[in-house]
């Protein structure tokens, strides 16, 4: 299959590489062309425009930063959507809002194109090792056609519904749960520090309970206050919390913990932590407790 | 060593049994004598009063329900503390408040007795299988003397400080983190249900991220809305949240997520869920979203 | 002065009438023409289109429902802004977002037009009695030119800055404070009801403290649970809380009470209260406490 | 009537003076005798012990700092309750917990004594000017016998029930509503300051809406950041919030705003504001927004 791949960032680059390894033809485009260049040696074609990448492709995969980037790239003037073949499939792997996902489904639909939302769980190292978990939603037939793609990218697939936005809301809900765990660890660690207990020992105890790499890795960062370099910036964490709040409002679901997260992330940004790793939200609890 | 063991409930009974297996002499007392009786066949002596159990013992272990039970048993009139030998050690394994722990340390100290707080992580099945994790605090010398006891009860030990209350605050912080995870799963699942995504599928995705038995087991209960029989009653969950809030106030640590938990548990109790498993706090988020 | 007045709803109709009384020429437009008709007898010209109303006017006053209505009316295609004279002033009295206010200032600015944001405090009866309080922001010169208009509409004027959006954020902050008072009264009244104290007596006590018509009037509605007919719908209350949260995010100001309000209003809507008066948010606290 | 009056602090002193003016015989006791001395010139007898003050009195009035002071003075060993005549009435005007009020009712009841809870609204200047508002609860007959006392102390009386604790919960609910108004003003003012609007102008607008001396006076303190000297210390504000939370738990009433208040007051104390006026809780919102 010929795949147009838009976005060769930290996530997109290793994903495209795995598609090449699986024998697919990949035409890659990235705004900063230099980021796409290394893929050329692995057999990718580096396109000089979105349209060049997309025209004639069987599949379009997008791995872009946020709603704005996806909206501009697909629906801007000119937008990738108009260069896309009528029988092509767009697989959107970005973490985007429910609203934009619905808009994309509508726009693809009226052009006869297929649309699958397939956001992924995992950091760049997981993308490189084919350990991503894919959350997909779309019609059964379309999902079936995408299976070879998903196989090439990850270790597992959860199909959550026939409406693409259902995959987006699922990703949003997962990220919310993760953010809540960070905040809970942060509040607990502030209590622990004020009790003169070693935070690292507390994290050991937490691991004895949860037995989870998420608690172990983030717990260590929080205990050691090691938030640089950021794996995922705190400012992006606030954006994700915003996606949660938008979904919660549109679906009429009170989510008090999401409200707490919003304020803690805002306080973190007001306190200069926007470029730290999002686990630095734990510093907010510490500062509010008078710890420095 | 001769061990007086007070409290032969769901947790105490298997713990006492493991001590017997390890070759210790155990004198057990339980308010409802019938619960202690089965241990007699395993070699325990069933005492007819707290004083009978405690008098002359090397070690006193308490596994009682809450602050009130511990206070009355130890410091009531007559209290176990006055029957305890001057060179004995009291190991308190209950989840009690920081305040009571400090009071016990003071009262034991002025009698020359040693006090170790050693709350445990794990449910009754873990207690039976010697898979408890023990969080201990006390002087190094006393902790050392307790090692054979801890070895007989659990799979691991975290020594968190020399002040017994430090173990209690650590246990409280761990329980808070767990309660926060339940609430986060509850809010997320309400969002998921209103999105017509199968809750079980969502929990699968969550497991793909967290890889934690805690999220897996509680996630399944929340997805299936299977809250009976209660492993740990919701009303006791509120009590634990109360311990968190007390510690947070006494140590001057704002904990907004603990505040949210308080209100959700209260709403659960107001809605008739006090005897359901504490993971039924997830029903509160569902009800507030208009799901029934 | 010739005034184009867009929006003859519950607020706009009495405001336009007062402008007529003060001797201004008023050309009124309302989507539902029947609502504007009664003003014809008082001397207004009822325009058959936005453009007809706006063309050639010295002043454009808008009193429209929300951001969407203002955006479409002013900046849609065709938008009132393009029919407006280059030296005219637009006075926006609606409660709109900071973002839209900034966009309007920008669009008017590049056409050489003047823009004043002048949201008002007061219900329809206050509008009829010229008892509105006007919160205005814009350049000093423009505000000065608007003085006769403001004099004709209200009992007082607070000029809060030279940037029009400053008036909008001030209105948003005032509405937030009012919503917080409703929620606080609601929670307190739930406590009072569960204490078997008469809510009306509690409101008397509250009035003895606050001495405020706001607490008195809303307090009575809450005590009597009299939420119909709605003076201001609960669903609109959520919209206002949304404006607060948007401003708080854009200005990086954590506002935990706004977060609480969001969830309580959402719970109210999930519980079927969207068309009740927004003081019915107090019912949410009651329901969460098990009162019905 | 012979009145024993315990507590000649900022509130008690002017209250006792008004009782003397009304012609009552007053025997006053204060731990720091010097504070009671000025009342001697006005005709009071200064007692040298609690028992001396209480013995033989018709009425006992207490105006003490908190639960601890009331508990120790009444129920300590020796406690005032045992010196009190069997047919005497105890009027407790302090802001105390529901629990202590119930305990006092029980203890007085089994001695045949009458008990009325009558907490007051108003600051020391209102006490001096007989402008207190009295919230009373007790049996109708007892309340009737207290009427001359209430007349001598305040401008109004609300009888809220026959159970004394109902007056205490009412006072607690009023104080909560007031604290919520302070926090709301604080959050709103942080938003206003970050919008470069003058806080004083914002408070003017707020007054135009609320028309309440409470919003006016506290609003000015918040706008001017004038928190010294404290009329009511922030640390006492946290104590009051604690009374709210205790009542809300005991009565099973979720109160999310009370939870927010708890955390903001804790953060204020962690930030060194415990001795500032409790309206300094507004500084917490400012600090969390990065304002200094």
C-alpha cells in the first residue's frame, strides 16, 4: 500500500520507519524537511508539499501536534483532504478533540473517503520498538483494511466503536486517568515530604501496591524532582486536560478531578513550569504546602 | 517468642496463622471469641480477656478496625498497655491516625515499652499467602527485633522512619493514592459510558497503559458495576479519606483531590452505597452525569 | 444621534425604549420581527435587515444572546461591521467572551471604527427602570461620546479600562462571584435542611449578615425551591461559567470555585434542570446530599 | 437576674457592658483578670474563679474562643457545670461544633439545667453598639426566659429550633457562606488584576450588584491588600471551615466549596498568612496565579 505520512516528529518518525520495515511505500511530509530526511535512507520518499505526499495515496496517516495543526493541514486552504483520493482512508493518530474528529468524519464522509481515528498509547521509544497500543474507531470494514498498518505500528489494538470520535474520547479519558495519577502522587508526596519520610521509599511502597511501570517511572521523577528534559511538556498536559473538560461539557459529565487538574496545571504554568515534564504538576502541590 | 495477638478478623486470622506456622507461640484474643476459635486447632491459645492475652508476652500485635478500637483496647480502663511487660514491643498493624500513633508512642515510651507502627498493604487473601507488604517505623533496634515477625507475615518491608507515626502517614498516603485512582477511573468511565464505548474495552486500554493489577481488578469491578460483596466498604473508604484530611491539615498540606474524594464518598453514602465496595464511588460520578 | 439597535429581547426592548425616551433616533432590528414591533409605536424604526438598521447610523448598539449571535451578526457574511460607517461607534452590551471582544476590537480598528464594550448589570425590570449599571471599557474619547447613551440606559457607570475586553472580563468576574454566592447558599441550605432548620429562617439570618438584595431574593428562591419561571436559565449559567473558565485559562489564573461551579451546573443539566432558573444549582447540592 | 459571664475578650467585654446597662447583675470571670477589670467600674463583680462566678447565678453566659476553651471551662475538672444551680440556664454564645453542643445539652440535661445555644453575628464594634444578631435554639420556654438578655445584647433574634445544636449549625453555615464570598472575591480579583483593571473599580462594580456592606468592606480590604490588623485571623478561619466540614460529614452533605476553602486556607497558612485577617485568603488565589 502507498501511504502518505504527515508529521515526522518524535512519534511520527519511528512510526514511519516501522511502516517502511513492513514493506509499505511511504511518502513523508514534515514542515521542517530536515526531520523527514533521515527516512529517505530507509526508503521513504520525502514530499515537498502536503499535496505531493497525499495525491494518489491509498492511506493517509497524520501524526500532528494538536487540533490546530490537524485542522490547518487537512481542512485549510489548500487542505490535504482535497488532494486525497475518493476511496482513500485517513488514519488520524494524533490526540485531538472530539469536535474536530466529528468534523473530519463529516468532511471525509461527504467526499466518499473513509476516516479512522487511531490515537496511540506510548512514548517515542515505544513507537520505535513497535510497542504502541492503538485505540481505533471506524467502520468495521475500514478498520479491517487498516489492520496491516496497525500490525506494523504496535503491539496491540483496541477497537472501541464505529464512530471515529469514540477513539478520541477514549484516548482523552486515558490521558486524564494518567494525569490524575500524577496529581495524586504529587499530593501524597508533599504529605510524605512534610512527614520527613524519604520520597523514594514512599514510591517503593506505592510500587508494592500498584506494580505498574507508570507509577514506578513517574514516581521516581516526582521523588527525585527530575523534570528535565520533558518527555511531555506541562503546557501540553494542560491542553490535554482541556480536551477532557471539553468532552465532559459536551457529554454532560461532571468530572471534579479534571477541574482540580486544570487549576494545578494553571498554577504550574503561572509558576514557570510550562516547559518542565508534566509530572512537575507535583511541584504545585509541594509549593502550595510551603515546600520549595 | 510469645506473641499476644489482638484482633482475629479477616486480616488478623490469617496473619496469626502465619505466625504459628513460623513457630511462634500465639495467644489470641478477639471480642467475638468464635472468630478466634479456629486458630486453636493450629496451636494458638485463645485468651478470654485482653489482659490474659497480653500479660507476659514478648510482643503485642494489634490488628483492629480503627482508631476507636485501638484506643479503647490499649488505653481504655483497663487497657492492654498496663498489662504489657516493660520490655515488650507493641506492633500496631492497623490503619490508624497520625494522632493516635503519636499518643501510643508517648504512652508506651513513658512505660519503657517499645512501639512500632507497621500497617500492611494487602487484602485477606494476600495475608493468607504471606504476600503482605509491611510499612514499618520505629527505632532501628526495635525494628531489628521485629524482623522475624515481619518475615513470617509478608513478602516485603519498607522502613520509612524512626517515628512510628511516619509509617501511619505513609499508609494513609498510599490509601489516598488508591482512592484517587478509583475516582479517576469512575469519572473516566462515566465519560466512556456516555460515549457509548464499552467500559470493559476502556479498562483493557487502561491496562495497556498502566499494566497494574490494581487498575485491572478495580477497573473490572467498575466496568461491570459489581460492587457486592464489598472487599472494603465504601463507608470505611470515607474513614480513610478522613485520615488523609486530618493528616493534611495537621501537616498543612493542601490536597484538593482528597477534598474531591471526601465529597464523592459522602454523596455515595447519601445515595445508599455505604455497604458497597469502595470502588462504588465510581457510581457517584455516573449518577451525577445522569446515568443510572 | 441615530442609533442602530440589534436585539429586541427581554433586555434590548426596554433599553431601546429608554433611548427613544431620551430623544434618540432608534432603528431597531430583531430576528423575530414581532418582538421589535411594539417599539414602533414609541417612535422607533423597525428595520427589515441588519444592514438596513446599521447603514448610516452614528452608533451601533448590540444586545444579543451570546458569542455565536454576536459573531454571526457582526462578522458573518454579510456582517453588520461592513455596513457600519467608518466613524461610527459600536457599543456591545452583551456578555461575551474576552476572545470575541478582542476580535471585534481588531476588526473595528482596521476599519477605523470605534469599539466600546459596555456589558450591563441588571435584569429586564432594572433595564425598564433605567437602573442598569454599566461596565464600560474603550478609549477615553469614545467613552465620552457614549455618555448620553449610558445616561439614558442606567443609574451608574464604571469605566474599567481602555481595552474593550477589560469590561467583558469584569462582567465575567462579577457573574462568577454571583454564581459562587448561589452555590454557597445551596450547599449551606442543604446542610440546614438536613439539620431540620427552616430554610426561610436561615435566609433571614443570612440577610442579617449580608444585608443584600441579591442574597435576599435568591435566598428566598432557594429556600422555597421556586425556580420557575427562570429569570436566567441554568444552561445559560453554565455558559457564563464557561466564559469564566476560558478567561481564567487565557490569563493563567487558577479558579477552583469556578471549577466547582462547572461541575455543579453540569450535574444540574444532567439532572434535567437546564431550563430552571440558575439558582436551581442549589438543588444539585441537595440531591447530592440525598434530599429530594 | 444574676448573670455569670465567662470570657471578657473583644466580644465578651462589650456584651457584658450592655447587660450591666440593662440593669442586670453581672459576675464576670476572665482568665486574664486585667481584661475584666474595666467592667468593675461599670458595676460588674469580677470573680476570682469560674466557680465563684457561676455559683448561685440565674444565668450563665459563655463567650469563649473555641471548643477546647468551652469544653475545659464547662466540663473540665472542676467544671463550671458542677457549680451551676439546678434551675439555671446556660447560654453559649461561642461558635462551637455541633458535637460539643450536643454534649453540653446532654450534660446540662442530666443535671436538670437548661441549655440554649445562641451564637451571635457581628464584630466587636457591633457588640458595643448592641447591633449583634442572635441565632438561638432551645426549648421555647427557655428561650422566652432569655428574651431580656437577648434584648440587651442585640438588634435581632432568629430562633432556629428546639435543639441547641441547630443554632450552632446555622452559625457554621452562615460563616461558611461568608468565607465562600471571600474566596470568590479573591479568585475574581486575581483575574481582574491580571487583566490590568483596578481592583477598587472592580469592587465598586461588585457593590453595584450586591449592595452589601460585607462585600463592600471585605472587598476594599482585598482590593487594597490591607490584611493587618486582623479582625478575624486566617487561622481561625480554617478552624471555622473545619467546623463546616465536620458538620457536613456528620450530616452527610457534600460541600465542594467547603473543600476548596479548606485547601486555600491551608495554603495561606503554609505561606505565612495565619495571623493576617482571614480575607487574606484572597492572596492565595493571587499567588497561585503568579501575582506577588
